[in-house]
C-alpha cells in the first residue's frame, strides 16, 4: 500500500486531488484483486465508494459555481423548416446545386432539405482570419485561470444542451441519439475535463539540463501560442470535430477558424453559439471564426492561417499539404484508418462480440477508428461468424428522428453522403466477385428509405472469407460493413502480417486473456494506437495522443503531445553574461586551437588521463590573468 499513498502525494501538485485519489484507489484495488487479496480489495473498494460520494458532492458544488451562459440553439425552428422540401433519389442530395454561391444542405436520413449556406469567398476567409488574429493577440495574454473558466463554462453549457446538440448533429448526419451522445457529447466533456485538470501542467515552462560547456546557465523550454489555427473538419461528428480543436486551441492561447465539410455545415453556426457566447462574456469576440464552401474556400483558409489541422482522406490531405507548403505552414493530418481487431483463439467470443458490433456499426460505420477488419483465429472463426450473423441481422435501421423532432428507436441511422454509399456497395460487390461470402446486407435499405420518405441507408453488412488481395481489405470502407478475415493455424505471425497489410496505420486492437501475449502482438502492429482487450479506448483517455502513421497521417491531437502541438516551442538560456576566454576571442591567438583542443579533452575525454591532460592544456593556455578574469 506504500506505493498507493506515494502515488497520491506525488500527483496532488499537478492535478485535481479528488481525481488522483479516485484513480489511485481503482488502480490499487485492481492490483489487489489480481493477487487474490480479496479482503483488502473489499476495504479499498469501500474507500472508493466513500471517496466517490465526496467527489460527487465537490463536483456538484464546483459545478454550481460556474456561471450559466444564456444561449439558444433553436432546434425546433430547423425541424419545422425541413418539412417543406424533400430531395428524391440517391443523387439528389448534392450540396453543389445550380447556384455556385450556396451550399445545399440535406438531412441524409430523410432527404429533407435543411436550407442553404453561403459559399465564402477568399476575401471573406481573409476577413474572418484577420478578425480572429486581432482577437488572439489579446487572448494570448490571458491567464490559465481564465482559460480554465472559459472551458468549464463551455463544458457546462454542452452538458446542459446535450439533447439539442445531438439533434443538430442528427439533422446534419442522420446519426442516432446514442451515437451522437457517444461521439459528440461524451468525448467533448472528457476533453474539457482533462484540459482543466492537466492542461496547464503540460504548457508550463520545462527546465532542461545545460550540459558541461554552459553549466552556469539555466535552460528551459517554453510553449507559446501559434496564432490562428485553421481546422478543416469532416462530416461524421460535426460538433466534436469542431469543439475538440476549439478547446485545445483556446486553452493554448490561440484563435481558430473552422471549415466544416459541405455535407454537414448547416447547423455549424448554431453549434458555435455556445463557445462564442462564453468568449463574448469574457470580452473576447471574434476569436472563433467559421467559413463555408468547397475546395476553393478550404484552399484560401490554408493560405491565411498559421497552422492547419485537417481530418479526411489521404487524397485531400495531400492537396492540403501542397497548399500549406506554399507558405511553409505546419500541418496536422488525420487521414482515416483501416483498423484491425485481432481475436486470438483464446478470446471469449461472447464477451468480445458486443465490442466488435459497436466498433463496426456505431455511426453507421462512419468512424476513423472504427473496426474495419475483424481478424479471427481459425479455432474460433466459425463460432464468431455464427454469432455475429445472429446479431447483425437483428439491427434496426431508420431515421433517428421523426418529422416532429422526436427521437426514434433505431440502432443505426443513415450514411451521410450518396457518394460514400456507392463506394461502400462497390467494395462489397468487388469482394463477393473475388470469393468473399455475403451473409447479410450489401445493399441499400429500401425499406428504411421508404419509411423515412427519403434518405441514404446502407444495410448492416456481414462479409466473411475476405482475403488481403481484395479491395475491401485494403481500402477504407467508412460504412456499416463487418469484414471478417480468417487466420490460418491460429498463427500470431500471420495475424500480425494481416494487421500490417494495408497502407493505413491509425488504430489497432488485440483480444486475448493472455495480456502479455496480446501486448506482444500489439507491439508488432505498425499503428499510432493499440488497445489490448478493448476497442478505441485511446480516445476516451484524453491524456493520450491521437494520430496515426503511414497513410493515416502524422502529427497528434489530444494528450500532452496534442496540446503542445497548439504551440510553438521556444528554447531559452538565461544567466549572468558569459565572459569569453581570451583564447576564444577574435582575433584568434596562437593559443586558440590548443585551448579548444584541451577543452574538448577535459569535457569529453574517455579516460582520466585524457581529461586531466585537457584541463592542464586549458589552464596553461589561459594564463594566470585569464584564470582570474574567468573567476
């Protein structure tokens, strides 16, 4: 138990004491249970319950002390408007219509036209960025205390208006209430909590060792705001894809201008009301800007800001890099994934299957860290396929809200774009033509479309017998398709080969009750993240960096690394003025080369004799007067 108390004492200075106590108790209880010390574990569990009650009381009191922000998201007015016009046919919901000056916005689950959004010109983009830059100059001087309060106010408003936010997201994306709550609200609140607890410690100056040559100096690293960030965000989780970066950029002292995908931009301004209202209450308007449009608008944004964060496809990511290169703008690219889950022969299918189902079908499969390949060992392959089939065919699909804005009881919603639906079905068709077996789905859900009066629904799909030569094994599906791959002879090396067999490397997952074995397998997977005996938990741990390798991009957001990526790094040395030895001054003397040689021997010599010889050489070349001067 000594380590338990030592952990608390060492951590209190850097984070909230209540969270430290709670996490340490949970950790210690887990260790005791693992070592069969059940009686002590029960005492620790009791301490955990008592501590939790205290923490809840503290959180309630603190929460009450954070002022409310008066903001109206006005969801009902959108719901009423959308009853007027409905698009018919898969190709009708195209954001680019006859008028190049507007974006046409549709609800992908009903086909209802939400309205139009003006396309912003390059001049408008420059204007918005300039306003954010002017506001950022003032914001950069704020204290961490004020930034924390801003984040807490935003989080409180998000929690209060969570149902309205979920409805706004559902209108733009066709996601269910549960998927919106998971992907929009829960992770945003966790982000805010982590920033308030640990963000300041990540950005405080760090002392560094000076080294032998300048031992008298103090060395440190400081983290300063970059300026104005440009964020180009995808359509799958519009609220979180904005607020994830808003919170980090604000906490680091930056301004931010956002461009949401043209497929989910109608509700952006309403979603931004929360953060803008909080900032205006602190006297910082215009710090968050937004622009809308197609490729030209995005290109103008890249050219105008100080750093770019892009989430999307590798193809578009390359265009972003080309644009950023013209102005030497740094970029963070999160370019999707082809995440595998490896199920070893000793994995319990019944306990694993619910995680695989959620990892595959949450958000209708439109998740960058969703499960794209289920790599199953031969011994449990048939059992897994049979049980997966029983679950997949039970999934209910349809519009997540009725025409009056009430939530419906469905498991899956829509596919956001018609082009994505066509891509998904094309990959399934190619796999079947090349030997895969389609057990369920693989088509549009016409019944769901009929019931909703429109919309784009790809049926939950189960595809087995997939091999690494098929397109669906190698290309990102980004849809509701469970792709099952067999590992011959329960071979770990073969499973690793399959996991690494694509150009992507975002996340990965390994299941086995033998944790050292699962971790060993995971260590050989070339990816930015690995979960042992779970799926995509990296993102719930906001202390961990998020990002990938290979075609999944580079750079990180979240965690210490992601927060520091919102800054530029300044290296600083400080101390009394250096008195340069005479032998090193210009013009150089006949002793200069010998002195520097002695200096290298004394500092970096590999034997005592060499070091002493170097010291003697330095002293002899410096002379008595020089020694006195250095002292």
